[in-house]
């Protein structure tokens, strides 16, 4: 116990002055800061011995999450295995997938029919009853740790469900709890906010306020009417949410994803996005974690344009998030598929590759959410692509309406006024596998599988941590059954949130099935990535000009080791014009070859290392 106290005190001393300065600058409340420090110690003492040991190990290896064998997978507990105990029983399958970071999509208690896919939390300390209990979660974390796996969860900070205990008391007129949200008894201030605050869901949830006739007040609801925004100007809100954060960390979490980070701080006369106080809050969270649970890393969800994303890393001296989603690259990847043009993707990868190596992006092709076309339209306009018409083209392409497109999917939040919309669909369906199977076209099917694998190979080549979306490893198609469920029918995102098809996963060892071809090749690439030094976190990474705007070439170099990945984003055969000296080995086929004017089939790719 005495040694534990010394460890805590040392960590607290290291951060105390900066933490106190930031807290008092924001809140001017010494008593609340003292309470926070006291509670941090209480949560530290409550940590299980195994977690405290994990903290010590990872303090000595702070880059543990940046190792080349890191591979994540995000999944919904109920869709994947019914409940938490079911996920625990399926860990052997996940290990077979080479996954060592398991991201459980929201599982905390939410009201049925008003859950926003789990992001409307009614109780931060209770698992949704049909999924299990907190004890089940802690047991899963322990089992993951014994199997060399990490566990990730979402922490929804911006809002609570209207069914949360605080919201219920606020609705009863309790001033203490009303002050934890944004309540107004007339439209005057809400109207002022509306002048500067953009709408998140202009079609399905217009406006940023909801009228509550039972208490005669408006409440701020940036997302859906049943999600009430928390008022972080109130130090009680910050403290209590930090206690929830530490409670969840103490269940054994290794990665905590902060949902909707840019929205946390609200201020009249601003867009209520990316305000400087948000960075203060995230910096304080980082320090609180390093004091109480330093084995836990923060993953920030910042769905913004590139120049607004990078600041959430903080600085090397005063870091904020450990990892951020590589949102812009994901959207630009699909733009490159639709345009057969990698220029914008190459430009953005050059920017990412020039950042400090400590800045770690989480790379993905698809996730639980829609694809929003947050592209660099200023650059695209210089190339003759106007924003409104280009967005329509992209949505027509990926819904299969554009001539020659084999992609299948649906629009999300299609706004008839702005003609803006986002897109939903699985990776396999976007790559044309669904259309090929429906048309019974073997050539299209081969091309669709090749496109799917090319995109995964490209994702695995990027700097950062790759994250798979569950079912992508077996080429899961769109699931249209959500239309038959009244709780889901209005939300097209459920097209790629369907139940895991274990019968299809049973085909993963067949070399002739779609599932087997994708699973086995992906498995091979994941193993190569975990073994080859050219995928180390400190490698130099560059794009390589091969004189064709539809071919992306990536060079990775460590010492004398030289790796080249070549990716054809075109639906026709192309030549990568290059004259590399020396002999190379194809890492996937194990054949030796020379890299001189390499011909690639439609959506073909190569992973080569100089011998």
C-alpha cells in the first residue's frame, strides 16, 4: 500500500501544477479541484492489482500501442456474439483474424428506440442488460489481457440520454441538474446559437434545440432530440464525467475512444466546434489518465477537415489524444476509387507522413458510421471538380446509379435543399462484390475481390494502426433487413451494421469461396506486416511518383530495408512507370522480380521488398 501511495504521488506531482493551472483557469474553483484530486486517488486505489501492474509495464513502454503487429477490429457485441460472454467465447476467432485490439461498439445502457446506436447513454456505470454486466466486461478484459489482446470502448462525453438520472432530475425542475445542461425558457438565446452553430443532422434532426412542453423549456440537443448536451462550463459536469471515465478505465479498458470531441465546449456566438477549451479538457483528461491509469490511451473521434484534426494530438511536450481517426484519408480513399485519381490522396498522405512520428493515426476503410464527403474541395476545385456536383457524382457512383459503377449502398441524411448526403455500405458491396454475385458475373467478381484486397493492402501500408470493421474480413455484403425493423428503418447506417454471419465465416478456409479468398489473403498480409521491419513505427514513409494519376505508390524504408507498395485505383489495366535498381521479392507470392515499368490489372496491387 505504501509503495502504491508513492507511485500515485509521484505521478500526481509530475502533472499537478499544469493540471491545477488549467483547471483553475477554466473553472476558478479550488475546492472542486481538490475534490478531483481526492477522487483520482480513490479510483487509483480501486484499480485491480493486475491493472496496476499493466500500468507499470506500459509506463516503461509508452509506445506499446504503436507496434507493427497492432491490428484492431470494431464490432457490435450483440451482432457479433449475442452478449459479452459470447464475445469472450469467440476470442479464438479474433486471434485467428490476428486482432489484438478489440473495439466494442457502444454497450452502456440506452433506451430502446432512442439509443442512436448506443450513443445516447442512460447510465455510464451499467451495461445494457441484454448484453451483460460490468462484471462480465471486467472478466472479458482480463481474458483479453491473458490472450495478448487489448480492449477499447466508447466514452460519450458530449451528451447524455434524456433518460439519464441527471436529465430526469433536470426535467423535474431541479436547478442543480438543469445547470448540467443548457436550458432556456424562451427562444431568444437558442435563436442566437442557431445563427452560428451548424446542424449535424439537418434532415433527421434539424436545429440544435428541442422544446420540452412538459417543463416549458428548450434544451440544447446538437445531435438527436433525446441526446441532451452537457454543460462543461459547470465544473461539476467535468468532475463527474471524469469519475465515470475512471470507473470505466478500472473495468480493464486499454483504449478509450472519446466520442464527438470537437463539440464538448459550447459558447454563444461561435460554431461550438473546436473551441480552445476543448483542448484544455482533453489535455486534462490525458493527465488524469497518466496519473490514475497510465496503461489507458485516448482515441479521439474528430470528424473534421485535416487542419482541425491534427491539433487534437496536442504537442509533443503537452500531448492530448494518443491516437486520432484518419477520417480525411478514409473519405479521400473512396473518392480516389470513384474518380480513378489518386492525386488528392497522395497530397494528403504526404502531409500525414510529414508530421512527427509520435502522432499516431488509426486507419480504416469503413466503420459503424456513414461516409461524409469531407474532402479538400479547394484543391478539387482547382482540378475542375466543383463541390455540389462532385458530391452528387460520388453518391451516384457508390449507389450504383452512375454508368459503369458496380458499387451498391444507400444515402444517409439526404438533404433535398442542399442536395448534400452521406453514404452507407459495406466495403465488399462498395467494391462491387454484391453486384457481381447478383449478376452471376465471374469476371466482375474477381475484380471486386481484387479491389477489396487492394484497398486493405493499401490501408495496411499506411503509417499508423489499421482497424478492420467486423465482417470485412469475410467480405460481408449489405444487409437490407434493417428496413423491416421499425426502430432501425429510418437509419440507413444499419445497412452495414447487420448480424455477423457465422455460416459465411465457416467458408474462410475455402480457397474458392469469396469469404476464403478475402480472409486468407488478408490474413497473409497481416502476418507479413507484423513480421517485416519495414512496417516498424519509426520507418520513413513517402509516396512515390509512378507517372500515372490512378496508381498510388508508397515507399517504406528502414535502414537498408526498402519496401514498395503499388496500388491501382483504376478499373482498367495500368502501368506503374518506374526503374528501381536491384531485385525485389513479392511479399505475398514470394516470387523474385524487378520493379521496372510494372503492369497491374484493374485494382491490382503489389507488396515488394528489396532483397
